[in-house]
C-alpha cells in the first residue's frame, strides 16, 4: 500500500506534446460540455437528475488516456465526462440528456444511464454501488474467455460505505478479476463528508483486508492519474490482480445541478476552484513549458465551444422516441403474450387524452 | 418417454447445456464440492470442473451482480440461490440492474442470465425459509419468470431459459424435486416461455395455478371427478409474461374460476389473475372468482399452525365448492 503525499512530478520533456495538447482539449471539452449542460438543464431541455463532472476533468481524462480499446468501463451516474473522454461524440451524448431517439441510449436512459457498446462504455448506473459487482463480472468474463483487457469500476467516495463494494472487493481478489476500483474522492457523498460517513477516511486503505493493493493519487493531476492507472492496469491484466485507486479531487459545484451546496463553506469552495482547477492549471503548465501558446489555447477554446454548440444543435434537431416504440427494447428474445407497437400507441394516445 | 424426477430433469438439463455451450456456467453457494443443497447440481463439478461449476462465498448481492456483468460480456451464467428467501439480499442487482439493462441502454446489450431458486414452504422451515416471492419478480418489467410444475416442464423451461437472451427467474419447489413424470429425450425439446398449458380438461370450473399448486390442483381434480365435478386445470408455467388468453379461454368455457398460489393473499399472484379475469371475462362468470393463498402471517414453526397457514388440497376443495355454489367472498 502506498500513499502519495507529494504527487510524482512527471517530466514533461519526456512527454509527447501532441498527446499533452489532446489531454487539454479533452479536459476543456468536458468543462464546456458540463457548463452548457447546466445551462440546458435550467432551460428545461434536460429533465430528471443531472450530475456534473466539473472539477473532475483531470481524473477522467487521465483515466481514459491509460485505458486501451479492449478495456471496459462501468461508472456511476456522474458520467457525462467519462463517455466523452472515451471518445464518444458529444452530439449523441447531449441528445441522450435531451431524451432524444438519437441519444447514446436511444433516449431511454437519460443523464444517469449513458451507454455505448462500441466504445465498451458499459453504462452509467444510478443505484449507488450497483455498478461495482457488474464491473467485477465483466472482468470475470474477460478472464473466463481468455481475452485481453481490464475493467474499470468507477464510483464516488460515498460508495465505499455500501455492502456491494466490499462483496465486490472480495470476489475480485478471490477470482483474480482484472478490475480497477476507481474511487473519485471529492470529499462528499451528496452532502455527507467522508469523515461523517466512513470510519476509515483514508479510502486507499479500504482494500487492505481483501489483500488488494491501494493507492492515493492526486486527481487534479492528469498525468499522475494516467501513470497510476497505466501501471496498475498492466498488472491487473497480466496477473489478474485487482487494485484500488483513491483519486482525490474537488467537486466544483453541489451534488447535482439543482443542489445549492449549502453544506460546504463558501470560502473553501471559492478557494478550491481557484487552486484546484485542473483545466486552468494544466493550461498554465503547458504554457510554461512552451507546449501550448496563447494562440493555440484560444483556438482550442473556440473549437471546443463550437463542438459543444453543435452537440446542442444536434440534440435540439433530433426526434423524440415514438410512442409506438414504448416496448421496443423490452426483451432481447421475443416471447408470446407481450405487448407490442399497437398496445404502446394506444396506451400513449389514452394518456394524452387523444382517445 | 423415460420417467424421471423433477430433480433429475433439472440435473440432466444443466449438464446438457454445459456440454452444448462453453459460455454456460453454473454459480452458487454449495453447488460444487457440497454437490448442491438439494442435489440439483450433483456430479456436475466432477464432470465439468471448477471453471464451469463455480462455488461462491455467501455473498448473493456480489455474485448475482458478477453474473449479470459476466452475462453482459457474453457468458450465460445459471445462478443457484439456495432458497428464494436469500434472493432478497440480491434484489437490487435483479430489479435495479438485470431487468433494466437491455431496455434502459436502448437494446445495446443483453443479459442472458438464469437465476434458479426454490420457492415456498415445506416441512416446518419457519418464517424466514418458507416464503414465496415470485410475485415480486413477476411484478418487474424486463424479467421473465417461469415456474414449472412437472419434470417435463422443468426440462423444457430450463432449456428455454438458458438459451434465452434475457434474465429469467426460474422458480422451483422443494416439494416437487422428488416428483416423477415423463420427460422427452429429444435434443430440440423446449417449452416456450410465456405460454400456459391446460394440464387437465374439465367443464365445471377452472383452477388456475402454477408450480407445486398445480400438483395439488391435479390431485384435487382427480378426487372431485368421483363426485361428478369436472375441474379444468390451467397451469401458468410463466408468471411473466402471463398467458392471459389461455386463462380466459378456459374461464369462458367453464364460467367459474378458482385461483390458487402459495404466496400471501393480499397483493399476490392470485390477485393479479382474479383482476384479469374480471376485466376480460366478466360477462362469462356465473360466480365471483375464488382465491386460495397463504394466510398472512410470518409462517409459524409449530407443525399444525405451519400447515394451516399454507394453501392445501382441502382449502382448494372448499373454494371449488364455494364457487360452484356461487358464494361471495372467502
């Protein structure tokens, strides 16, 4: 077990400049996407619950930079950034938030249930802890079928207090599942601080009684996250050795878009945004090292703004799912005595007062 | 056709499906080294090895979740839950995850999973080990729930369940494991999910039942024949989807219906069937539908009280007489 008191400073000279600039582009895309998502929520384009990744951009981009195409990702409900950083186009992601047929889950999932089979993005899950055994199961299947790759079980700090998490740790180690338990530790589960909810506040220790290696990582440092994931990923794949990462990060806003964030000290939040802004800090780092100049930073911002606007335009122009398709995805194997398009269309018409 | 037990029919089918498809695997507590708490998996660890027959720790939420995640990547796990009472520990994974993954993610991923478990009570197992929760799962869209009553249906439905690409809850019964019946040897034999069957033809009254209560209903039908009462028995076989057309065809013929199930009376399976009959066959009824179900108590241990709290042949006979008289209420 290791605790990283001082983040490992990566030698930028040894880095590929194009890759570094790509990380920055992705982080900024996540930032703008979430800012505009918040705006669309206030405009009632987006319904339900909506949780943003603002402040967690380095954690997400660092993770995705270390993963390979054959890897699988299971997340919680705060996942817009993960599917974007995995390479899924912003348009279908925004369309899902809008509940449109062109959305990544066909408008059936919403903000908390994004999915893309082609990207091995295996879903956002909205019951805390529910995704963790699923991820272990996916890793179990990789092992069973002798396939390469690992599985990421992403979760928040609050998830480390639920039983499913501990059963998952036990089974992952017992059955040698190549899974990374990826704990985004932003210090709060909704309004409950880590100290209020967990007798062990050093979350990286929580795998210890299962003989699972744990590490704390600075979640605001994209390169530190990438390097830690890369290292543990390699070991997980080669040896079937699960690992636990405690990614200390800072949540810029309340739990969800509508949360006024009254339980946090406003001064600390202000300071946190100022000092822990991974996007701004990374821009400064690239600038200082001559990897990104003012002009590039400016043109990247323009590009990102345009791409997010195009995503919103795409979502706006997309059709709603049809009433007659209400039962379309009910079963993968059709069976008798199940309702179809006619029953769906009729139920919808009655509900709308059209019959 | 050979005559074998319900247990043997399940054991044979699990073995055949393991041999047929390398992605099929069995998981559960005590299914391997111990040979299965009720010996349904007897001999399969020896035949197929620990990769295909996986003993799990006591962690239902964990291993049911693992089975779902593995199914999402193409495995076809058949999970044994020792009794249905323990499935409550895993219900988040079944109801919030397995049932929703295909629909909620726009049909992009399938969950070919079978959870097999014995339901109901027998032999003074007491309040926590005698419950019937198949209605909880039948309530949930996205699941398929089957409950065979005979070795024939046990084999045919288990085949169908394992080859199906959706999560199937497969309800068994401790009291049926030793019952015997004819089972086909044909490799292609399956019983389709979603279809009920008239197990016995009759003209005076329809009894609707499933699983162990179908066995009870068939015995009662036999007994009542000597009194000149002709009982038709509709065996549901699937609780979700529910084959309402077969129920209605029978009720429209006999004009009287009794519904029997082991679960508790209020909000149970019998309530759903009775409601469906009044919706779809109201004009054909000569008497109110009678329901026979579990008495609503935490099942007492004491022998007589325990037996008195579960539906019996006598309680079914009583209900049949009531419906023939046109009595109202219980």
